C-alpha cells in the first residue's frame, strides 16, 4: 500500500482548508445573506435597506467563517461545521420562498 508522506498530507490538508475557506465560506455567506434578507423583508423592512444591511454584515461573516476554516483541526471538520451551519438558513430560505 502506497501512503502519502507527511509533506504531501500537509499540502492536501492545506488545499482542503483553502477550498473550504474560499468556496465553502462564500457559499455559506451567500446563503445566510439571502435568508436574512428575505426574513427582514418578510418582517416589514424595506427591501433595499434589508439587502444593503445584510450585505454589509456579510463581509464580517465571511471573514469569521474563513478564519474558522483555517483554525479547524482538519479540513473535514471545517466542511462538516459549514454544512451544519448551512442547514438552518437553507430551511429558512425554503420556508420564506414564494
């Protein structure tokens, strides 16, 4: 059986973290932004104000998610946490869709 060296494992782990940091964080941030915007509009906020406010907050959210992806013990754990965090906004977005 051929195994990876420790350098190769570290490089694959970094590639997984970078993928989680870029694609995963972007997807989760977009999902949360869409769900919160719809929720605020449903609660009576003007659509332009809701989208603008949530979009401004999404920059901070993206940074937190990206930093947590690099802080995770391994890339699989980062992906699991992102998938679990994506479930509530996805359900909210499905419930609020018309």
